[in-house]
C-alpha cells in the first residue's frame, strides 16, 4: 500500500462509517474491498494478469462460500445480490478501459470486455454447480483445500512459478523465454488462501457459523487486511461486521487514526530508512568487516519488524475506523525472554493458524497413534515440522526451509531446557532476582538467536547464508 | 463547563476536546514552520554529520544516480556534501601540503572506484616536498560539466585552506547555456547569486531555475525533501563504511562512440570559430580571483581522439574539430596573457583508455593523467614561480 492508497482508504472508510446507514455499510465495505483487490494488485509482465489474479481471488472466495454456505441459503436470495455485485465489480474494472480519464484501476489496461463477460459466466456456472451439488459432500471442501494448497505450492516454488509463468505467457502470445518466478505477484494470496482454508476446515468440523456471501466476501477480501494480513478467524470477524460489538464511531475514529499514524511512521519513516542499510544479498557480499556485517543484520531485523508491524498497525487502524477490530499480529516480539514467547508475539495470527490446523492435530494424532513414543519425540516432530511449514509459507526454497528448521530446533531446545531447569533448579526460578537475571539473559539469547535466524531468511540460498555467518564470526 | 466523559478505554468522548487538540496541533505546526523559515537552520543542520566521526569521510563528493546500488546519492546542500567529505575530517596540519582538485566527472571518477581516481593516484605517489610537507590531494570533482559549478565548489573549498588548486577543464564545460542548467546550481540560487554579485559575473540569475524560492519553500514542509536527503546521506554513510563503495561500476557499459555523426555544430554554433560571448572564459578569471594567493594549475583535460567514421571533422562525440581547436587556442592565449599556470593534456592519454565517454578514463588512463600532474605539483609546490607552460 502506498501513502496515497492509505489516504484514500481512510477517506472511504470514514465516509462509509459516518455517512452510511448501518444496514448499507456491509455492502459498501464489500464494494470497496472488491475494487481495492484490483487497485492494490502489483503489475506483472504477463499481459492482463494484473486483472486476472485479483479476479481469481474473488472467484476463489465466492466458490469457497458456495461450499461452506449455510444449508438454508437455497431458500433465500441474498447471495444473488452478492453475485451481482461481484460480477459488477469485474465489469466496472473492465469498462474503465473505455474511460481514458479514469483508466485504469489495475496497473495496466484490463482485458477486452468480452473476455471478462466469458470469465464471469464461467464463474457463475462453476458457482451454480458447486452451490447445487456440494451440500452433504465432504470431498468438495477437501478438494477446495487441496486446490488452494496446490495453487499455493505453485506460487511459492520458484521452479513451478516459472513454469506457470511460461504457460500463461504462452496463452497470451508472449515469449516464454522471458518467464521468471517473479512474474506472478498475486496480491495477498498467502493470506487469502489461509482464510479460505480456515473456513473450509472449520466447515468440515462444524465449527463455522452461518455466513452470507456478502459477509464471507468482506471477511476474505477486507481491504485493510488483504495485502499483509492479519489472518483473522471468521468466528471473530463476524460479530464486528454485524455490528454486535461495535463501539462508538468517535472512539473508533480516534483510536484507529492513532494506530494508522503509528503504522505510517513505522513503515514509511523507520522501516524505509532502515531499508537503505539492511542486509541483503548484494551488500552481504560487499561488507568488508565483521562489525559492519552485524550492523547490517541488526538493521535488517528492525526493518523487518517495523515494516511488517507498521503494515499491521495500518490494517488494524483502518479496520477500527470501519468498526472492525482486527486481531493483533505483533506484541513487542524482540523483547521476549524466550523463543516460545517470541513465537506468541511475532506474526501471531499465522502462528495461531498453524497451531490450530497443523501442530495441534499432528501432535494429538501422534500421541494417539504412538502411545509408547516419548513425549520429547512428539514435541520435536511437531515443532520442527510446524516451523518448517511456516518457513515454506514464505516461499518454497532451501533458505526458508533452513529458517524454519532453525526456529523449530530452537523451540525444541527451549522446551527441553525449561523441562530440565524445572526439575533441577526450581529455587532460582522462584527467587525474584534470579528470575530477573534469567529473564534478561533469556531475552539476550533469544533476540540474538532470532537475529541470526534472519540470515537464512534474507539470503537467497543457504550457501550465501553460510558466507554471511562466516563474516559475522570474523572469518 | 465541558463535560469530560470517558469511554471504557479511557478515551474522552467529547468532540470539543478533539477539536481543541487538533487546533493546538495546527497552531504548533504553523509556529514551528514559521520559526524554521525565519531562522533558516538548513545550512547549520547540513553541517551536522556522522561522517568523519562514526563513518570515514567520503573520498569524493556525494553523487549517485542509483542510490540503492551506489550507496551514494546526489543532493543539493553543499554544506552537507562537504561535511561528508574527508576534507572536513581534520584541520590541515603543518606537515600537509593540501591540494584540491575540482572539475567534472572525469575528476570525480565516473566508472572508477574511489581508490582509483585522479586524486587517489596522486596520493598513491606519496609525494614529499623538499620542506618535508606531504602532498595530500582531495577529490572535489563533481559530475556536472559547468564552470559555474566549479566556481561554486571552489568557493566552498577555499574554507579548507588549500595550498594548491588543480582545475582540469574541457570545452563542454564552457558553453553559456550549460552554466546554470544543473539542479545543483538551480537549488543553490543564493550562493550562485552571491558569486554573481561578488565577482560581477554575467550568469543569467533571472532564469526560471534561479528565481528566489517562495517563502513557503523555506518552511519545514517546503524543505522536507532536502531534510530527508540529509538523513539519507547519513544512512548511506553506514553502507559507505561497511563496503567502501560509493559508485556502482557495471561490468558492461556502452563504450564511447568511435563512429561519429557528420555534424560540425557545437551547441548550435556552426563555426568555423567562436565569438567571444559563446564560451564562458570569464569564469576562469573568476576562479583565479576566488583562489587569491593560492596557486592554480589550469589543465585542459585529456579527451578521446576517435579514428572512426567522420573523425576528420570531429575529434569525438562531444567536439567538432574546429570548435576544439579554437577553444584550445583561446585557452592557451588567455593563460599566456594572464600568466596562468596552464597544462594542455588534451592528447596525453591513449585512446584505448577511455570508457563510456570522451572524457571518462580507465584506471590506467587516470594513472597516466596523474603521472603528468604529479610532475607539475612537485614543480609548483617546490617553487613559487608559476612558469610551467
């Protein structure tokens, strides 16, 4: 999001919140979200893809809703209005190509109108098929989860993304020779996919509340959170959207504005300044001394935090202006005394997602199936695999794998250390000064462990990460 | 009496309270902006620098076309540019013979690392004068071809007590239309106007780029870009210290043009000779006046001599033969008449030693250039008589 986009969102949200009758607000927020998905989409060298990717986000959302829709929906018609709005947003964005003054909401000119009409028709047919035939068929939701994971793997793995780009370039009559894995910058797909998987999975386990197409689309594509999260839960989001927990508009406006202000400062002042001196694959090779290598690494760590938490502040602030309290994603992570506490305060909603849909089911299953297995082995497998998956969520590369394994191992070692200390030195724990010292030392060790972990995260491959480690330790 | 009702989160709900806060904030914003504009602390702030303190001083003035890769940037504040330079690092000691080099991109060292510029090669020679002083050369070149820009930098450089000034020039810096065209000159209108008035120059200070900026531009809001530039320059100091890089040198670049257009015009002047008003020779006199008692070596810097198509009418992409020959003649005559120390090195560097333009040299070409200058430095520094030609 640029500063201009943030200002437009602030103005739009305030107008909707203050001037719109309550029963119309949801529709306006949905309309704004649908257009924002197109507006925020980055440009791509593949022709028209900057239209088709946001269109696909919307299509995936409505198809997911067709799977998880409440059973009684067939007797109602609000979904028809929702579908009209969604099709209308496609056509509105498409029609802008004919208005020179307003063209275009997408980074490049949208495709021909006839192509958009065909796409809308295809989505409607698919929607009708899923709507009619999915009830009572669990495999449809499983297939939905599978499809999202496949898409995720294609986008996140450089080799597959390159192949996909070649294919898409071929379809558009462009040279496949120029295809690279960076050609598919699908705005917010990582977050959207996890929201949709959450809805499908909770639907399978009957934990999902009844939700209309309008509400579900707002949840999945809510414009403050579409770019960089947080990954909210539908059960938590719905009451806010329906106005059940709504606080006074003036209080939301003040607190939201305050949050946005801090977010802008973090992102555009601190993070963007630190970006000039942050470690990257270029300057890591050029750095000529150990001390400056550490400085670049520290700058990277704080830049990453201010950038991501700044975006989160802006998203939470915008949500607050709209009367929706998005969940927190950061809670002073670098000041935590241990790695477990760090992961309870860094990208909180992602960690919670993995805990709910991977770690807990996995460890439960391991404990049930292998009752004789020692507890530590279950913890090791659970933590290592969860953290590796969190790493791969950022991109399917060996660097992110290593970063995940680094944290998985760290969490396991911390877990064993806590167990060992509890049995050996309970007196130190209970003593106030002993607790303070161990908290300080723990914070120091944790921060530097996380800091060194960023080397894996920032470098494009493990070989380069090893070069950086050698420089950091004077070799 | 305003009722101070509070919500559960402790936020006062009263609209009047918020209006009050906004009004006070607006008032303070206006006051601070007016104060800033009235006090004009810009130059003072620009002199506050972490260079020569936390980071080593830069070996050449800040300039960067691609800051993210150069770890360097162009900015308009001369104070900040000098504050980041090694010349501001320490006062001149009794054992130092201070040489400053001004000039264009070939002196700054375009496509050269900072340790392979003309100044660096002079320093590499470790010249010690008969009186025991060690020669230290400072690179104050800047990649803009304009004699007015050279004067601007020279007038700042005089504060650093040079013992000798080396001023390499080339014809492309002389046309009148080039003098004030660069942003560095347009964004320093006060300094340019002061030079113009003090030395009775004929610079077009009424041109759009030189018009006095409106008052609003002096406020914090109006100065936000230059203030941000000051901060960015300090941040790039980290990268300068960490890498020693201040200019990205691409592995591949478009080489200087060998085959030349069949065009004999020079800046729309058809020839066969210049009129006295075509070139800014008067600025050379001003340079000598600014230098005062400090000796100046005026150098006609080396150029690439093409042997390709149309080389019978042009020396290179910049210069038709008639223009360059006439310019050399003028420069030589002026120097002789005014007893300036002048060295004409126009053909002193092999043609293979030029990189992407007719004046940018390879490290070896720069070394050849430096060798010739070193002889002159020793001669000038060793005797006060300016009789080299």
